[in-house]
């Protein structure tokens, strides 16, 4: 389920890329490099991700690909995936702020959550409370 704010097309949720905390960004970078070199179709990219990460099923991979499109790291043209200027900049510079900008622009509540997380660890309830205080949202797709 994708949580959206009423009247706002940005998302209220994120989907982490595959890997543990230490390898997630590296795995994302490898996937973007694969897209840059191969311009794979959706099925080809899904199979590649299933074979090179800890991904377990097609639905999970599709959800993550959709999220990468939402934050401007991938786009699908003529049935193949390609990089965006944002993902090209990330690959060229390695600057994670490029990714954070995509999150900031496309995920509602991202900035308030970051501010709160910089002050203290947050429980799931804390996260929900912060979102509820900062955004009017519903649970619909």
C-alpha cells in the first residue's frame, strides 16, 4: 500500500533498496550502473535484481522499481529502463544528497522525520505521530 496525502501526489512511504545497512547504497549503485549499461526491459531488470540481491519475489522488486521511478532515479521508456539526470549525477559524483533531494521532493514528511531522527531514535508510533502532525493523510492508494 502506498500512503498518499489527500490532494498531494507525493508518497508518505519509502521502499528501501535491497541489502543490509552497509550494502544497500552500493547495491543501488550497482543496479543503476546495470541500467546505464544495458537499458533492460522491466522483466530483464526484475530478473537481474532477483539474481543479484536478497530480493525474494517479483512483487517486491516491482514495488521498489516504482519507488525508484517516484524519486526520480529511474524512468521507463519504450519498455526499457533508463537513468534520469538525477541518477546520472549520483553515479558521476557519488553524492548521496542527490538521492535525498529526490526523497525530499517526492516523499511527504521526509524532512520532519529527518529532523526528529537527528534529535533522538524514533519508534514506529513516534514516526506516525510526526507524520500525523505534519501532514493530512489517508490510507488509500
